[in-house]
């Protein structure tokens, strides 16, 4: 058994090198290159969004690439939640932030801002025919905003808010502008407050249902860097000045902001069947949604598969650490450590573990590796208890019989106890693996484009919610169904020896 544990540790080492090698960059690739990690939130068209090729695009992305090119830097764009941008900047996870971020006194305490690059106002989006005509009219109403944005600050009642004074005002915070818009279209809120440029794009995509108007003062967007990084800030300011002088800035404005083209929609014929086919084509083909779903499926399976391997390896190691207590008749260092590990992992939500792993430990880098490690560690805690329960369920006489035949403790475990335990725990292990696959749906919190994130992409482009969500529900169901059938076949084969 000692050899088995050594083999498991060797496999764990190889596994770690594998995922790091698949996701990391070699030193030779990055040698002599000054690459800056640029944080953004690609849910804020036309400033930043995911294009049909699945890449970050928009006015801000084009602008920062041009600025950094003039300053002599390469650029790596990192997509993350808006509220995580400043935190990642201060911890060093990213070097620069550009995300339609308004200059405020509160933010100035944490980061340094560049020269403003765009002036905007807040817009109020309402259904056509709404009686809301000013910001004051939002008092006592239900309002949707994107979490952490200026719109969020404007409409949230507080002691310093002189306009929204009614404490009964309900503010619903969403992570994406598209989710806030869908809430408005579904009647869940009375209005959406968001920056003017994205508001115009949203209304253009829903011109038969929504309208918008301005009723706030002007605000300025700027690029943010870590506090005290004056060298980088000066380079960005000089680059911004250069792209404005050479015409690049105006070209980007014309391409992304002044472009009056509206989001595509599907043709309605009045025939229910034909309209449904047209809607499916619009949702999954016209936006390249099917490509996003296929890519998301691969990411989900990839993360799940590696996490399962890591979970099983950790599960066996931790299970034997726990069993050392039974063998010695008292607590051991190994059993105490294993107990603490299981207690912490089972006592905290997986999404919190994922955020800690990605934002704190990996500092917003190597998102896929962070996800695999998180789910592997999470699964290992549950798998270890399943394995331990299976081993302790085997009759004690089996151990005594093996020892009486001259087998050592570890040989008895390897050849007699564990084979019987696996038969008993296979259904529970199968359920754990299936649960793990479904739990990976939260990796979108760290901007990994899995299946669920793929549906978010489609919804943000089409404002259709039912079909994308139905599609990923069917895909998850089919994955689980196939795994269930495979596990049932495997279990039947293991039980054949019991029938003979």
C-alpha cells in the first residue's frame, strides 16, 4: 500500500505539471516581451463585449491596444466581473483596467486614473408608454442596474443620495447589462439605469419595446492603474494623447460608438412553426451561438475530467489518512489534518472556494487551472468520505483473514478490502462525479467560457433567454444520462463475480 500511495503522489505531481503546461506560458514565449494584463468586463457594449468569434472586442479594447502599442507594450486582455477589477488591480492580478470606469473620489483612494478618454451620461431605459420621465420618478419604483456601476450608485437610496430618497425604492443589481434588460423586458422592474452608449445599443435591439432618455450630469471614463505606478500611468497618458492626434481615436469612435447599425433580429412571418425556426436560427446560428456552446461543452468536460482525476487521487490519500486513526486506535497527525481539510471544504460553498483560489491564490491568472484545482480539492473531501465509508463497511473478518494468510496490512487492503469496497461505493462515486460536472457551471464567476457562460453570451447578444437556457439544460441532461448509463454498465460487470 505504501507503493500505491507513492504512485498516487507521483500521479498528482504529473497531473499538476500537465494542467500547468496546458495553460501556462513557457519562459521562452514571454522572454524579452513586456506584456501587460488588461482587466475588463466584456458585458458593456459598445465599449467591451464578446464578439462573434468569442474574443473581447469594443471601443475600450481597441483603444487600450492602440495606447499600449504606442507605449511599447504587448497586451493580454482578461475578462472578469466589474466589481473585481479594482481588487485584482491592487493585488497585482492585472496591470491595467479599462471598462467604461467612471472617475470617482472613492475609486481614487484605491487606484490612479489616467487622463479621461470619454465623457458619458447615465440613461434611463423604460418600456414604451411608461410614465417615468425623470430620475425623480424612480423613487419608490423597481430599478435594475449593473452591479458596481455609476448607475448603481445613482439610484441606490442612501444618506448622501439627494434624488432617490424613498427607502422603498427597490434596486436589483445584476452582473451584466443584458440581464438587467431581460428583467425589464419580463416586467420584473420599471426601469434600467445604465450609461448612455450601451443604453442606445440596448434600445436599438429592442426598439419596438423600449425607449431611453438622459437625466443625469456628465461623467468621465478613464484607465486605471495600481496606486503609485506613475511610470505606467505616464506611458498610458502619452499613448492616449498620441492616438488622439494621429486619428486612431476618431476611427474607433466611428467604428464602435457612432455606428448606427442595430443588433440583428429574426424575421416574423405570423406562422408559429416558421417563426420558431427563424428564432432558433437567430439565436444559435446568426450569433455563432452554436460555436460558443460547443466550445463551452469542451471546457466543461475538460475541467470536469481533470477535476475528477484530482478528486479521486486526493480522496484516496485523505481516506487513508483518516483510517490511520482506526489502525492505531487513536488520533494521529494525519487523521487530524484530514479531518480539518474535510470539515473546511464541506463547510464552505464551492463558489467561495473558487473565488478565493482564482482571485487570491492565483491572483486572477490561469483561470482554468484555478477551476480544476478548486473542484478537485472540493471533490476530494467528499470522495474521501465515500471511500472511507466503503472500506469500513467491509466485514472486519476480511482483514483478519488476510492477515492470517500472511498478507501485510497494506497488502490486505490492496488485494482484499479495496476491491470489495469499490463495488459498494461505485454508485455513490458515480453520483459525486455527476454532481461535480453540474457544479462546474459556476466557473463563469471567474470568466471561464463554459456551457453556462456560453448561454450568457447568447442572451447578451439576442436578449432571448428561453432557448439558450433550454439548450444548456438539454446538454447537461444528456451528459448526465450518458454517464449514468456507463456507470450502470460498469457496475453490472463488477457484480458478475457475485452471481457466480
